[in-house]
C-alpha cells in the first residue's frame, strides 16, 4: 500500500526549517556585516596597515571554515548535532569578541579566523535532513537558502548604518549578541533530533572523494564558486574606498547604493531563473551571467567611478551574482551522482570558502602594490578563466536527487532491482545501497515524487519475490 502524501510539512518540520534558517542568518550577518565598512575602519584604526592585511582580515574566515566544515559534520555524527552547533556558535562568539577588542590588525585577523572556525553549516544541513522527511527537504532547503540570501542583503545595508551609530567595534559586539541568539535558537527552537544518522544527501563520505574530484563537470562548478567568491571578497577590499573617494559618499550613506541595488537585483534575476529552470535554458543563462560578472569587472576598471556609474555596474554585478549563487547549488544536484550529493556539496562548499580567503588576500595584495585598478585586472582575469571553462560544461538536465527507504535487499538482487527501477518513466538513475536499506534516485520531479518512488519500489520488489 502506498504511503499517503500529506500536503504540507508538519509543525515539527516547519519549526526545524525556520529555526535552522534563523541560526544560519545569525552567522551570515556576523560574517558579512563588516564587508562594506571594514576597509574604511582599518585605514583609520591601525597604523601602517597594508592592503594585503585588510584583504586577509576580510577573507580569512573562509580558510578556517573550509578546513573545519567537514570535520564538524563528521564529529556531529559521533557527538550529536546540537552539541556541535553550540560548540561552533561559541567559537564564533569568541572570534567576535576578539575582533571587538582587537588593538592590532593581527588580532583582528585572529578574530576573523576564529569566526570561521565555528564551521557549523554542514551540521545545520544534516539537521535539516534529520528532521524533515524526504519529500519536503527541498522545500526546507529553499527556506534556508532564501534566508541566507536575505541575510547577505541585510548585512550590506546594516553594516554602514551600524557603523555610523556604534562603529565597527560596536558591530562586532552586535555580532557577539547574534551568536548568543543563535545558541538560544539551537537550545529552545530547534526540535530534538531523536533519530540522528549519517545523511548521505547532506554530509561528506570520505570514501567518495576520489570519484567526486575526478568528475570534470563538478570540478567546473567548484572552480566557478571559488572564482565567484574570490571576486566578491576582492571587490570589497576596495569598493568602500571607491564609494567614498570616487562617488563622494560618506560611509554612513553607502547603504543608499547597496539597498536599491540588492532589491532591484533580486527582482531582475527572476526572469532569468525562470528561463533557466522552467524553460530548459540553464547553460546559456549560466554562461551569460558569468560573462556579465566579468564585464562588470572591466567596467569597474574602465569607467569613471561616479555614483550612477557605480550604481549601474553594481546592479548588473549583483543581478548576475545572485543568479549564479542560486544556480550553482542547483547544478551540483543536477550533475552529481545520486548517492554522492553530500560529498559533492562538501567539496563545493570548501571551494567557496577557499575562494573567499584567497580572493581577500589577492585583492589586498593587488590593491597594496597596484592600486584600485590592479584589483579589477585580477578579478577580470579570474572571470575570463571561469567563462572559458564554463563554455565546455555539459548541458544539465532538469533533475533532482531523492532517496526513499526500502526493506532488506540481498546483494544478488541489487543489480536487477536497479534495472527494474530504471525502466520507470522519470527515473534517470537508481542506486540501491542494501547496507543502508535505501535507494537514491536522480528524477524529474515534474513526473514523479518520493511517494511514487515508493510505489515503484514495491512493484519492483514484488516482481522479484514472485520470480523467487
């Protein structure tokens, strides 16, 4: 008998999705609120500071995040999700306090590195998989993803406003308060995780690294997210200075450009998302967005930096940036093997954080030695390399990954069961893992969902039993 298909997430699942989104937002605000104000603060606050030090301070969180996100996920399997999230948030809190009291750029860099060491993103994603049923995980992940995007937008607006009110050190005290709020959400809002297990869809399986790192299509995406965040971080080494010196905006008014740019960019990207996801034009939209990012770097390099010119360049940049931020994780799902999504996502996230770290350091170095234009020569080169690599990307099919539980399956039945499942319309890959009693699928969700997959498994299993 098929399992009934309820219409919505149950209260526990909704609570899980929104509490995890809230925890994510406290970290995102904490990491990014200083982006639009840090370069201006550091120039005034620290004597004999170099551009390289500014860039390292902005991006160093990415290095420690990249190094520790997979170990955090691994230890959360052993010691529990909630304890590891709380440990991560406490480390993040410590880093924020170090930054708030730093009396040298070296201490500031240490504090930012500590912030990144609270690498709980993978643990939070595994918690979504623990608490939300398979058919609603995509919806829960979408809630988390939208919150991350909104938090980044809010950080660009809130940073300059808070800087004018309480200064950058005050911002770090606010970030420390957000860390405490995140811990409160973990303790009181996040539902208890009673049946925690390794989540192949959200966590890294070390035995799969080799295959993922040999997958040229996934490596293109890893390179892409590396370049995207390297460009973003490098830009914010010099963008606050440009808004002040070229556009004539005092720091407190920088939100005048960031707020309308971010709001308009979210609106402008919607038609492109529709074309990519609903009309099957993912590759041309994706490659076009990379071209737009790269051309905007040339624009920052070539055009007079007036208010309205910077507004136009930033609007196109963030429209393309937000489009790529939404498209890249979707492409990881479309192009990764059905049972290796967690590992593919882990490598992808590590590449993203490394991009932020190296982009900050390179951006600072180029600013120190070659000035404003040197930064955008570097980012233009990075964007051009990505554009060339993306041209050879395989045209992705509109597929999703799903998994459903099965009963005991003998090893000699695995290949035949997989073949029977592949005969059903809408299934493009089926991988049976008998030791986990679960089947992982690549499917077209316009044709079927997890409930239909369970029905197909029952039909195929019944067919095997009759043959025996």
